[in-house]
């Protein structure tokens, strides 16, 4: 690996924790909502952390020699992280993703040199995962299949990185962590570590309010394949948000806070603000800005004339 690649990947993590300037004005006195700005990672999303951890673990264990192709299923963000890291470290990358993944995500993947294997969106959220499993089983010698849904290195990236950063950045004041789940790595790893640091931490699992939703990368837990790394017992409460609420919050974050982020970030912030309205003074709710809004420019929810 060259020096430039080393410098690039050293910048994964260490993202700032942001305070809302306007959207939090309606909260009860003494209640805070803070945003972990994961869209500022080098690859543009929270998934940089997990992808790097899984690739480094593959190299460490010898499961990822230089000649193997990195193969996995993705809704886009982990794939972009794989593709970026693969380009930096000299690996070929092959990704299974739904055909209706945003145009921008697919174009980014191709620019990084990844090969895309697209599944029919009518086959559901889990079709790319089934395809990747089948390919890996057919040619195990050809692929390094990190399997982000079942790989402990996924959640460990957040246990070792995201959670300690949140703890330090809040001065140990964090009382609640709220996040939606896709693979569940962010939620699982962050909650496990924060709860060790503060046994009273409350974990709030956000999910779409319907199995048929437009929150790309977010899982409706009851109706989809459950990742092996997901531990539902970690969640103290669940909070639902609609696609429309998430899209509206993404627009408002850009217009009122100067934060151009994607719809999953909008979902997290909408839920965090809604949930925080019922909390007592001294509560500090932390959620995640998952990725940047530039990956969704072709989607119509931004408004007419945009």
C-alpha cells in the first residue's frame, strides 16, 4: 500500500459531533440532540469504518490475499467504502446491489472501478445478500466475502471507534443513542460500548414505519432477514418514522442547518427530535448523519426546480 493510501485511510473516523442551531429550538429546556457527522468520512459515509475494519481483518487473518476479489452485498454506502478502499489498496471489488439503488451511488461505484451485479428490486431488500452468498459458495477461492451482515468486525469498528469518540465528545454526558439499522453494525457496536461506559444509557432503535418504505439502506426489522450481528435485546425502545418525514427533515437540514445529508440521516434526526421532546432536562441524545445528500440528487423529494 502506498503512502497516499495510508494517509487517506488514516482519516476514517474522528468525525465531529454537531449541535443543531435551529431545528432543536422546540426541545424542552436542558435537552440536547447531537449529530455524529459520519458523512465527513473520506468515502462519504458511516460505512467507511466497518468496511475498513473488515478489510484489515481479512488481511490480518490471511483470508484476503492480493489476488482475491472483494465481494459483498450492499445498498450502496458499504459498497462505496469497499470500492474506495479497494482502489487505495489494489483490490478488485465486485458488489451485489438492488437495481433501484440511486444513480449517483452506482456511478460512484463504477468510477472507483467496482463491478456491479444488480438484483431485481421486486425481489426485496435481501436479494443482493442472497446473490453474494451464492457466488461466494460457488467460487470460494476467487472471493473474499466479508459478509457485512454477519461479520463481527463490522460492529467492532463502532465499539472501538464511534462509541469512544461520542463518549469523549460529550464529556461522558450522553444518555441516549438513537439510530436506524441496515446491517446493524453502527447500532450494535456503539450501544455495547456506550453501555459499558454508562450502564444507564438508553438505546433507541429507529425503523421505517412500513415494510414498503423509501429509506434506502434502512431495515424494517420484523419483515426482513435479520443480520447475525444484530442483537434486538440492546434496544430499550423502538421509534418509527415515515419516508415522508425523513425526506422533509433531509430538506430542512440543508435549508436550516447547512447540512446536506441523505434521507437516512433525515430519518435519524427526525426521530431523535421527536423522541427528545418527551425527555427530562439533562438528556443528551446522539444520532448519526449517515451519508451526504449528493448520493440522492436524482431523487424527486428535494423539490421542484432543484
